[in-house]
DNA sequence: AAAATTAATGTATAATTTACATTTATTATC
DNA sequence: GATAATAAATGTAAATTATACATTAATTTT
């Protein structure tokens, strides 16, 4: 399928001879949000070595597979979810990062809605949700990947509407604020938060209320992707929060 | 050196068998700045196929080499420079991106000072500087890499002091403004620019003037890395410009 | 001495961000 | 059915930051 004799990189043709191989993997940092906290989907190895150790969910990238497709495959295999927010984090390419193979890993972080994933699948895979502030030790450099992903999320969420990816399609403003407080790791002022949130005019107020967390109930809203898209196409480079 | 039989990833042990290989390369998007314009160091292939075609400068990643080290090696081999600003851009991992090998490439962008590199080396390698607004067609997905790197530079330069990496250690404010105008692709107001630049208190005014571009001459400044570091350690998350 | 050229500077207005406390809608309880 | 309890919803004034804009200063060349 791939013609290795072809001489496109002729100058460097003696790389990777002698049957030694470079492996490429991808590891997914899968974030969720529930009751005020960011969660991470981890997977408990069931086979030796490192059986029982916690790890991010990953896979080798197939030879005929796009790197991004490999991450999407992993995500779908364990959660049943497709078409969710997923973005490259960083390459983990230290020569000695994996004692088994020479293996680089492309870290990719995903934001999913905890009301949408397939719980059966998750259970089957020996995966479980952990609070990001209370993680078990992770294999290899996965702890670093999580740290990097959290930092990136914090940074990106300022200018891109990522908070919405972690909530159900219909959400309340207090819920939204809570997501951003978890991402930014600080409390926000209700009035100022609402002011900013509404100022962009990308939320649609629904006629329903969510009464699960108060007697009064809070109105539900939807994020209007089209309006948002139109905004940024106009060259608007605003802070979401 | 790497024990491929070790069973760390036992579940996935049948990946990459049959002698098929995954190659990992790195391509460097090397930026410079001169007379008002961002420049890119390109390399003209000297061997078939694609001889004479322009390309970013890259290399396969050696089996015992960190991915970042590979990029540093490439940069040093062609420019003689070490310890310059270099950061990962993105992984280019489409299965069909390279017709020769199954090869993913880690794009890494570097910012260098055009007064510091080794001109002999550059010539020896058949490399040359191109204005980013006037590039020849590039092989494979290298054109996309450049586009992505420019976008990232534009985005990052807002919050990180990257402009300084493209100027000599001693520079004038008009030069600095010119760098930022090139990065942001828009003209900036001199007075407002100076106000912002000085407000962070990270520039040290020298007693010398640069007279190459005016009769009056412009004072030279240095960027004070220590002061900047102290600022961000205090949690200051300010816009550089 | 005058002309030419780029460097350097300040201020007023608009826009944005911040800090802060009360009222409202609803359910549960007495 | 009145009262208590609870979280949701709202506005304003002050401070900070961003923007728009034109003149003077230093030096060299003619």
C-alpha cells in the first residue's frame, strides 16, 4: 500500500532500516463536566504489564489512518460519540517516554456532554470518570498530558466558546457559569458573567425552565452556532469570557 | 535498543507488523524579519524526485531522538543556530499526505534573528529566504504548514513577547513596531504602540542610537527577560500588544 | 541657514471592566 | 394560605483601558 522504495526523501533513505520501527499512538484527554467539576475519562488496564494502572485512552495510529481519525476512533469505541469537539494538544515525542516501544503519542483533547455518552461501552472498556482535581497516578507521561490539556483548555476557553461543549444542548446560565468557573479555576461574578455572555448575542432563551437545582427554576438556553459563526466571520475576535 | 517484543501495549501488539513502517518527520517553519517583512527559510531540493522544488526544511526523526531534538538538529544544521525560539505547531498526520512513505510530520516553527545565522551554511544547503507574502509553491502540505504557522504566530504574539525573537538583541521602537505590523498584518499607531510597549516595563533603554534609518537616529533598547519572567510569575496575563 | 526626514511625545473621548446588593419566582413548611 | 427558604435574575457607578489624533525634536544634507 505504501511504497517504501519510492525515493521522495532520497537523501534520508537509510532511516528506519534494520526492522526497527517508530510507533505513532494517540492518547485522548476526554473531558466532561458534572456537578461543578471537570471530569476525565480514564481507563484501567486489564492486561499485564501495568495491569490495573490508570491510563488515558489511546491507540496506535493505523498505517492507513489519519492521526485525527485514530483519535476519533478511540473516542467512538469507548464512548459511542462522534462529531464532538476534539483538537490536537501536543506531540509527546521524547525518545524514552515509553519503555516498550519507540513510540510518540499525539495527545488530543475532547470535550463531551456527560448526558450523551454510552455508559455501557464505557463500562465494557473498564473506563471511569475521575474528577480532574482528584486523579489517580497515570502511566507514562499521561499525567503531564492532563496538566497540559487543562492549561490549554483554560487558555483557549477565553476566546473560543468551549464551555458549551461540556453542557447539554439546553443549559442554564448558572450551569454555564459553573463550567467556566471550573475551567478558569476561579469564581466569577454573576452579574458580570451574564452581561458578557449575553453581549455577544449567541444564546437563545427557551421557554423552559430547569428546576433541578432551585425552587424558582432557571431558564434554559441554547448556543446558536450559526450566529456565532457569523460573528467570527465578520472578523470579531472577542473574548467569550 | 528498543525492545519491541516487550508487551507494554499487549492489547495492540499486532500493529505495524509485516515490515510496514510508520515514518515520523519534522518540518521547520523558520521565520525571520527584515525590512518590514516576515521571511521564511526555504530549501530547494537537489535530488530527484521533485528536484528543484521548494520545501520547508525537515528531517526524519531518528529512532533514538526526541522529536523536538530533531527539529533543533535541522535548525542547527541549516542555520548554525541553537537555543532560539522554537515551538510545536501541529501534527500533519493525514494518511495520504506523502505519496512516498506513510509519514507524519510534526510542524515546528522557529523565530530567528537574521543578523545571527550562518550564511555559508544556508548557502551550502541550497536554502534561501523568501518573503512570506511572495512564496513559491511548496511541496506536499508545506504551504498549509506555513499558513497555519502564520496564523499561530499572529495569535500567540498577542500574549507572548515573540516579536523580540525576530530582532537583534538591540533594537529600536520603530523596528519593533514594524515587526508587530508584519505579524498582525495591520498598521499600528505609534503613540499607542509606545504607550503599551513601555507600560510593561520590560524594555531597557540604551545610550546608543541606531542611525541606519533616519538622520535623527532612534534609541536602541533591549528586552529584559528577567523582568518579563517576574511579571508572568506574578500571574500577570497581559496582552503584549 | 534652510530643508528634509524620521523619532518622540500627550491628551481628551469612548469603550470596557470591575465591584457590589437587592428583588423575584417558586416550593416547602407550618 | 401565610411564611420561610432558596437559588435566579437584575443595574449602576467608578475605575481602567483603548482609541483617535497632530506637533515638536534631533539630526543630516544641501
